[in-house]
C-alpha cells in the first residue's frame, strides 16, 4: 500500500508516522508513506499556501494551485483509489472504514488547515471526506495520523500476532474483553481465576461474555440497543 499525505505542517506528522507499528510496517516495506509539504508546490513568490476568502469572511483558505499541482503530479505517476480530505464535516471514521481503506493500493490524504480548502478542490478532486469526530482540531494532520495508524495496523504482517488485530474493540461490533498480565496478584488485586485455569474453551467463553457485558454497559448502541 502507498499513502501520500499533503500538508502545510509536515512536522506534525513526523512522530506518529515514525514510531511503533507504523514505523515497523514502513521498515518492512508493507506500506510506503510519503509526506508532501504543500509549500514546495506553491508558485507564490512568498511561498504562501493560503489566501483571504471571497465574500469577506474571517480566516484564511487554502489555495487551489498548490493542492491541485501536487495531486496532479501524483496522479500522473500512478492511479489512486481515493483522494481523502480530512475535515470535521466529513463522514465519521470508524473500524469498517479503516478495514476497507486497508485493502486499497494507493491513497492520497489531504489535510485541511485554516478555514478549510478552496471548495473547488472538494468538488472536483476529493473522493472521500473523513472526520475523526465531532470536534474541531487546528488542522487535518492529527486526524490523518489517526486514520493512517488504524489502517496500517490492519495490513497483513504489520502486527506480529495477526489474531490480535481481529480481537480489537469494534472489529466485531464488540468492545474488547479485559486483559491482564503477571503478577497474578498485586496489592491483593487478583486476576480472574478462569484465566489461570488453562481451560481454553472456558477462557474463550469468558472473553466473549465479558465483551458482551462491557458492550451492553458502555456502548449499547453497538448492539443496536438504547438508541
Ligand atoms: N480537521 C479539524 N478537525 C477535524 C476533525 N475532527 N476530523 C477531521 N479533520 C479535522
């Protein structure tokens, strides 16, 4: 998979894309991630990437030209499955969306900034608009990092134990069951007996029961209840 991220703040993406599972997946060649600084594409002599909005609203708007030129260059090099725009008014990101993005070959992610991007980019070039929730961040970089992180860990081979991506919360519309590690007792706080029993079938049943109980209690909406 190849992911191209277009941004005016490349520094904001540096550590999320160079740590942990995402770094390992890149090192293993499972994913190629390229970050493009839109300032490198502007034809403005002061390297400006934003301008005042027509109609006199407050705030600045990302200019068409650098975004258009960067996308055009990338599209001339290969075909893209999606051109994604990170924006608070997009569709809310969830696990099924992460699953389907992880199966694509090439995607572009455009990070919004300032008051947004010239709407013509969204009308003519963007194929998918994603929000990571109903709150406003200073730009699309952290949302893009969230999307990339959740997508990359689903690529086969990215996580050592592939089973563990399948047992994540939300993967089957259930929250994950509790997990514990050694010591079996700390401060008088004990790990549930069943997990120490070695009884595989019973442990599996316990995990399912716990997942159901936690989902019912914390996120009944996932079970189609309490809406
Ligand atoms: N840009 C600013 N806030 C955002 C959000 N919640 N989701 C996606 N992009 C954003």
